């Protein structure tokens, strides 16, 4: 009887896992300003992004609200800057979504999570505030054909990456930059090279964040 009760409890606990957690293990408790890296498995434009940036990941988001059962918050909420295609209707901009949007569809997405351990609570709050102030901000995009040509030419690739502005990763990087002060800022910049501070923020891509030593993997490192 005791074995049956334990098995039942274990089964119930496993049933709470999302499909992607069944593959990679349970997502640990998240914190505000954790970085979510995403791979789109069936999207041509995202494939081009990965090829141009030489990255497993093609999209970045930030955790802005975390689950808290005592307060009735049943989902981790992320903020992301989205652009899915060349049509105006698909240039959606900055939006809020549940993290389970990605965790529930392992056929379409893979997800990894990184964290900047040196962030104190006020800095996390400032980063979140910056993100929330930019909800509905349009996505600055480049023509799809530019990415297509860039996937075959290093010269064009360098040109494209030098022009991209306020992408999903650029938004996340700018949130950390604006939230920090001159003492902590060098530890919150993910791109290893670039010219001015503005370029460092705006040119950041998922590959920069994934490979950066200024944040560590907490789930599903790739």
C-alpha cells in the first residue's frame, strides 16, 4: 500500500512536467532577469539566423515574472522581441508570454536558460522595468533576403550583423546595460567585441549570450 501511494505521488509529480522538461529535466526555480535562449526547429528565417551567427540558438527572451503559488502566479512569464517573417503583419515587436509557450512544444522548440549570478535585487528590478517599458515596441528588422545572402557570404554576413538593431538579444542586452552602473556593467556585457557601447548592446545576438562567461547555464546547456 505504501509503495502504491509513493508511486502515485511520483506519477502525479511527473505529470506536472512540460514535454520539454521530460526530455531535459525539470526547470529549476527561475529568477527575474534570467535569460531564455530558444531554438526554432521549423522556421526558415530562424535557420538563417543560426547560420549567419554560427549558433545553436536563434532567439532570446528574459524572465520578467516568476511562478509563485502563494500569490497565485502559476506560470513563469517571459518578455521577447518577435519577428517571424517579411510581412508587416508578422513584425510583432516586444510581447509578454508564458514560458510554457516553448516548453510545451519540443517538436517546434528547444530552450536553454542562463543566469547572471552577480545581479542584486535592485538591478533585477531595473532590468525588468526596462523590459516592461518597452512592451509593444516594434521590432527593428532587416530584409529576409539580406539574411539569405549572408548565409552564403562572410562579407555580406559581416555587413548584415553590423546593421542589425534592437533584435531580441539586443533588447535583453540593453536591459542589463541600462539597469547596471559603471562598476557592474562590464560583467553584464555579453558580446566580446564591438566598437562603441551602443554597438555592443545593439549587435548582441543569441550566440554571444550563449557563449558568454558573464552568465552561466542553469538549464539545458548547448
